[in-house]
C-alpha cells in the first residue's frame, strides 16, 4: 500500500521527530459511497424513514452500518452513536425528527474531541418537496463519503484525542443536525479542539464551465461569533482579528495542505462562509468551538437545489455526472492529515498573554497543557499574516513563560502551540494582553 507523508509541524518551525504516514484516500471507494447515497432516491430530512431502500431513514441506517463495518475491522475502535431531536420551523412547520449518525473513535483522552462532519440530507428546487428524486451527489453525499473514508483510514491508528465522525441531517431545514451535535458536545462536556465541516467538496467544473481543480476553499471566522461586545473590543485592541481559534485552525490547514505532495492549494477564505450563506460549522461557532468549512473552489449552481431536468441543452440537478472523484480524494487527504495532526497533538494552550510595554523585550506566558513535552512560541511583525519565527520552550514547571529579547510588543504578534513527544503540534493560540491571574 502506498502512503502520503505530511509534516507534523508547519514551516519555519524546528523539525518534527517523525512525519505522519497516512494511506491515500480511495477515489474508487468515495465514488462507491456517493453512488449508494444517490441510490436512495431522496434524502430529504422529512422523507420516508421506514422504507429500507428509499429516503432519509434508509440513508441514515446505511451510514450507521458503514460505521459498524469500520469498527468491526479495527476491533471495535469505532462505535456508533445515534442522537435525535424534534425540530420545528418554517421548513418543517409540523415538526421533524432530526437524527445524527456518529462514529466515535475514542482516544486516550475521551473528553478532548476533534469532529469531522457533513450533512446527508438532500433537496430539490422546492425545499418542501419530500418525494421527488433528490440525488444530492455533490451536496452533500461528497462530504459524507469523505467522512466515511476518513473513518476507514484513521481507524487503523490510535490518537490522543477522540475523533467524532458526524453525519448530519436537517441541514437544508436550518442547520438542525449540526445544532444538535453542538448542543450534545456542550452537554457531554467535550473539549472540542476542532470541527471540520465538509459541504460540496466533489466538483471541479463550476458555473459557466469554469474549471478549478488545483485548490479548495476553507472558510473561517476571525472575530468569534461567541464573543460578547467586551471580548470583541478586547480582540480589536489586541489586533487579533485574524488570529481567532477558527482562523488559526484554517491557517494550520493551509500549512498542512502545503506538505501533501500533488495535493491542493488551500484558499484561506476570510469569511465564516460563502457570502450571505451558511453551513453546519456555524452552530459550533456560536458555542465557541473552533470550526471551519471546506468547499470547492468553483460552485455550479445549476447542480445545486435543482429539480432533475434538461433545459436548452443545460443539465440541472445534483447528479454524479457533475463530480470529480480524484479531486474529492485530494480534499479528503487534507482532512485526514489535519485530523491526524490535531488528534495526535495536545490541546491548544489557554490564557496566552504577552507583556512588555515600554520595553524592547516581550514576555510570553501561558497555562500548562496536559501531555505537552514542549511549547512552540511563534511570532511575526504586525504587518505580516503568517508566523515567521519560532522558539521551542521545554514543558517544565507550573508557570511556563519565555522572554523574546529585542522583540518589541508594540510591533509584534505572538502565539503559542503545544507539542507532543512525537512532534505533533496543536493549533496556535494567539497571545492577548496579560490579565490578572
């Protein structure tokens, strides 16, 4: 079996002790899973749940079965959890049961969680039409196939963090499945290190025939949706608008993707989602969890939310014919590498602060992180977007800190990540003003 290798650490950092070796995703396996999901006819959230071959119920049962098969192949390392709640809204005025199918791969730390998710529900032009065929190949069987492939490949390894593979429903009705899991994460006390939402990740030909096959968009918020006005004003005063947890996650993904030979460029899209639109990462953002969205570089709206038809030589509808499975495999590879690195690494440091007013030196302090053998202090000039310098600090003592000599606080942004014994680095936490401890 061939492997692709990605560095555990980002550029400009001291070298890692060993690279991560991951098997490449299978375009054939991805296509087979998308084909199966299309075969359920419609996967509308309010479609039939009792038919074994058609509708959202059959699709969710199949996803659960796939997770069980993956778990069986690794001695029970992946277990199935199905959570449900009734939601009511304009697109489901009489209420609908929304169920998420989860594959949970428990890590050495059962409460620190990394989530990769996608919605399985589909729709046609009329969002209230629950009976017409809605194949939903790219939107969003592509994302679900990616999640299943990630589970298949990552289940062969053991990680520090728990990985949750999530298949949502209710996205087209109001992001309800994602809301259900975000609420569940909070209720269960999970410490969510990252949430990767994959939605429309399998095509390279966009509207009007434009083809973009060399990059994928990763959307992320800067100012956190969960921050109140005082916290937002504080981030503004510290200059941290481009370094919130979700933006830091997106930057890490960009660096990871750059280390995959023959892979895709990540377009770091500095918005929470496409202009005026949303996705399943947003309920996680509202609760303060780091979350991003993967989506193709060129959307084809003729193939989204459309009745199946041909008009004036144009094919409408979300069918497999509009997909590019080698491209989907490359997006999957970026997800795999990101999940592996974050799940291998310790949690990101908290309470990272800097001090040094009226000084040429900057003092950096942070809270110790369980499992960290070192910390990586990163810095850059205030006019740069990416970290340019780094220093490793051994994890000794209850009050970790370091002094950056001749690095003036007025002109410098600073961040700190935690590093494991095998060299895996967490997402970088931005340093703000020192607060009373």
